[in-house]
């Protein structure tokens, strides 16, 4: 062994220079390839759920260069190998015979012939097609052998197919397939594959009308070779040579332009397979085009549509804007932009109240003129119903009950609830005030649709998974097909809103949804059941319609991207027709199942919707959210006593106890009764008291305007500091006379219909009213000029 080592040392010393050279050459060879062979920017490529191209954006260097292909189509592989490199699978990166034949040809002929293998061509492409010299050819051979060691033959083919130029700014097989034939590379015919195989040999040939005969000869010669070597049969050969050559480059598919732009910003230069249902997207685009033509007559130029899969929370269709043109901002992706939310948040307040047991679905809620710290909400039709079932207030999108319910629930509390739903607002709750529930808060179509989808999924999951919830149900949706969404862990307690409250909210939203007084609602009666809500922002700037079925969530917005309002731009007229057309193109979806484990049978007063009290005559049993047992008993029914004729109310001071007839009666306060009776002709007011009976405990009168603690603001009128205002009062007795006083000064009398016009100056007053029976009410009154703080 010692002798061997000495001999080896002697040889190394003797040939150390040669060995050093060899070592240096080996190291240079081993490290001659850069870590990343190609650093060229690639196009952003977007595909549908079935992996078909639906959009692409050019690379930053102005080239259409798709990211590397996953595999090479077999037809193209056979064509390119037969045309460029028949011994590709047998050489180490270069072909000595081809090189010798090329040198011999170039020395003896006027034309030039190359002997490069596909591997050498990959090296040449990575070196940006440097000038073809013998030195450069040696460098290519040197690097090609190293490339063969680093990559498999299939990977080298993919590099070649991805980076080969095809004329103009078209680079790569997949790009060329779409630009020249309008199909993916996997669908290329033999004639098309042969065309793209010979084209890189002289890519300038592709331009329309330029050397087409030469390209045709090269293609047909390759097809004949494929036939002669039994890669194709005679019939296929004849069909292939009959195929026409490509002409003008074809525009790439662009059926989701706004989503493609979004993906370009978020995943620049990558190939992204989305969850978009390609066929559904085509249909949604048609719906958008049709309704744009309808709306533009009213100078409404923009709309957006979003469809989510409730179960997976994946995006199925994404129409970011209408095809209105750049002058109307059609490039703006409305889906991601915050706009006034209109009334679309009302269902979540309704559900939150039921979740905590503060409300039952048909509980009567007040709908009367309301002023809260100077804020005076109004219904769409400027009318009032006195009281209205909560479900009707929601389905008819009444504003006054919504504001009163928000005040009852708590502004900050509801604000925090929205954040738990992952519907984050940009400003604190104090910035929005109670107007938050009517559109004072901002949201995007993305945010609203995902929240409705999350609520639907909460209900579905509860029913299908042993009455449990997931901690992260209100999760962000995704347009990435293969991205798994984390819905959190399973638990028995509802993290945001329980299933029973959601079910009854959707049940209410299934009813016809329209602003009171709008007569177009009947056109939206669909055979497919959907829980849906419209919204209209202040100034008619935004029209919304959001709906959910057990399977799908649909969000629609219509308006102008620049914020210009238009008369008639309402959720019901502009957005709802789009929602129902989208619903028609979706597959049928079952209605939500009742979450029996989150519902309890309760006795309900049929007239008031409250838990039945002992004075309710008409009682029915309903399955309601479990926490509903905490809600109040009916406050509207009470027991009264009538005389023997049942015509007058009596009491023990004026009528014998044994002759009194006890009667349960549905009764309202004067102001509520004033409005309720106008829309409910069957309402029976309380009978009057029998003459001589004490009525001191009864409130017969109530001010309609001004309300208690309400400031009256007078406009400045050409320098005058007095203005007429109208005092309004309601009296429970139909035929009555009242006398009006301001600071004990008599100012007028009214009969039956109690409205008094009076010229008043700014100041502090006490307003007093006395009726002809001596009943009296009064309240303080503050009158200020509108310009005062």
C-alpha cells in the first residue's frame, strides 16, 4: 500500500500541470451553468377550474412568454424531434455526426446548415442568441453536456418548448398555440404541430402573406417524413397537409379581465389555475352585457357580479365591471372597491338580535317618526306603519325600524359583531353613527358576498355535522383552485351567529324584498328559492342585490364608477333583475334545512309576535331560536273592563264590579295607533270611558312633531328670524277639541285633525296642549336657527 501511494504521488508530481488543467476545466464545466438558466420575465397566465386559458397579461419585457409547460404534447414532440434532433434521446448534448455534416455542407455549399441539437439550442436561447461563430458553437457544446447532466431529457424539451421564439413577440409553444390557432397546445392537430415545429427554424415566415409557400413546403415535408416513418397513417397525412396555415395572430381569451388584472398584481408572471367555472363565466358575461344595455339608457354605466360556492368558498364567476368603455371607467374592478353598503347590513342586525334573544322573527317593532340626537331616519316611501313585524321590516327594508333596532342592540356592539364576521370597516363606529345600518358604512361586493356566503355555510355545516360550528366560518374566499381554506376547528358554541337566527333571517329574506311603495317587486318572483336583500345608497349612487341559496352566494352592484347618482338607481330596479338572471343560469339548489337542535317550540302571540302573555287570545306554537325564550312577553295585549253593552270602558269607581265584562284588547299608544290604523283598517281602538269614570291613568294625547328632546331648526329666510312651523298631535278620541299654548300663551285651537301652523322665533319654550275633557300634556321646545351650533 505504501508503495502504491508513493507511486501515485510521483505520478501526480510529474503530471501536476496537466491534472490541474483538467481539474480547472472540470470545475469550470461543472459550474458553467447559471443557477437559473432563463431569467426572462413571463406572462401572467390565468386558467379556469378545468385548466383552460381564460386570461393572460403580457410579460414586463413586452413578450408573450407563458410560464414553463408541465408537459409536451406527444404530437409536437414527435414533430420537433424528427425535424430538429432525431437522436435527441441518444446523444450527450451534441451530435458529432450532425456537426461534421454541417461543417462539410457549409464549406462546400452557398447555403448555411446548422448541426445543433435541441440541447444546444436551449443553451443558445439562454445566451440570448449570440452571434453564431465556431467559438460560440464550442461554448454551446461545452454547456450542453453540462445541461444534460443537470436536467432530464423531458425537462430539456420543456425548456426548449417554453423559450423558443415563434415570430413577433410570441415566445414558447403554448403561447404560439393560442396566438396562431386559438387552442391549447394539448389540442394541436398533426398539421398544426408540424407548423409550430418548423416555425422556430425561420420565425419571420409567420407574418401573414409573407413567404407562406416556403413555410407550407417545410411543414408538408415534415408531415411526409412523419408518414414515411410510420408516426402517422396515410389518412392523417392527407388531412394534415390540407390544413390551412395560420394567418393574423388571434387575441388571447379574456373572459375575466378584472380577475386577470387582480391576479397580475398578486401573482405576477405565474400560471394560476382558478376556481372559475368557465361556462358559468361566459353566461354571467352575457347577463352583464344585456343589463348594461338596459341600464345605460338611464346613464348608469357600471355593474359587477360575483358568484361564490357556499361550501368551498371559492369564486365561481367574477365580472368586475360592465363592457362600457374607458370613458366610463370600465377598467375599474368594482368587486374590490368600497362603496356605501346601503341596507345590505340589515339582515346581520336582525340575526344578531335573534341570536341574543332580544327579538323574535315576527315581533312588532316601532315604525314611527323618530329623531335620535338630531338624526331623523326616513323610510323609502316617507311613510310609517306605526308597528310592523320585524320580518316584514327586514323583507321590506324599512329604515326607521332598523335604526331603532340598532339603537336597542348597541352601535358599538354591532360594529364589533361586523368585525367578527370579517367585515371590517375603515372608521370607528362613532364616525358612522346609527346611519351605519342604512348605508353610512362602506363595504365592497367582495366583502358583502363573502359574509352572506359565510352565514349560509354556518347553517349548512350545523345541519350536516352534528349541530356544530367552525371557529373560522367567516373566512376570506379564494379564487385559487388548489388552495385549501382553513375554516378552523369544530365546536358546539356559535362563534358569531347561531344557526337558528340565521335560518329565520333567511326565511324572512326569502319573502319578496322591496322598498315600500315600489311596484316592480312582482317581477322577481322566482321558482328557485333564494334569500336575498337589496340596498340603495344615499343619493342613488349605489344599487345592491345580494342573495344566497344552499349552494351559491350571488352579489350584484350597479351604478357609476365615478360615484354619480342617478334617479331610479335603486337595488330593486337596477341590481335585483341582474341577480335573478344570474340565479336562472345556476343549477337548482335546495332550500336550507331547519336547524332543529337550535330551535325551541314556543307559544307566540299571533298578533304581536312576542311570547304570549296571559292576555293574548290568539296563540300559536312556533319553532324559534333557543335564546328567544329570553325575549319579552307581549306588551300590547292587556285586560280591560267594559259595561254590559260592551260599548264603554268602566272601572270600579263608576260601575258595579259584578256587571263588568273583562275583555283582552290589543292596544297601542296614541302615536303608534295614529299610523297603524291608517294601514290596518281592522284595528279597533280602545272604547271610550263611560261618563263619570276616572280616566286619569290614560294617555289620550301624544306629540308627533316636535318629538321629545327634538330641536327645531329654522332656516335663515332672507334675513328674517321668524319662520312658520307645523305643530302636530294625535288624540286617541276621534272627535275632540284641543287648545294650544306656548309658555301659557294661547296660540290656537284644533278639532279632530290636530295640526297648527304658527310663526315662531328662536328661543326656549314650553308647549302645552289641553283637550275639552281637561286632559293635558306639555314638553319643552328649543328653537334655533339652522346656522347655529
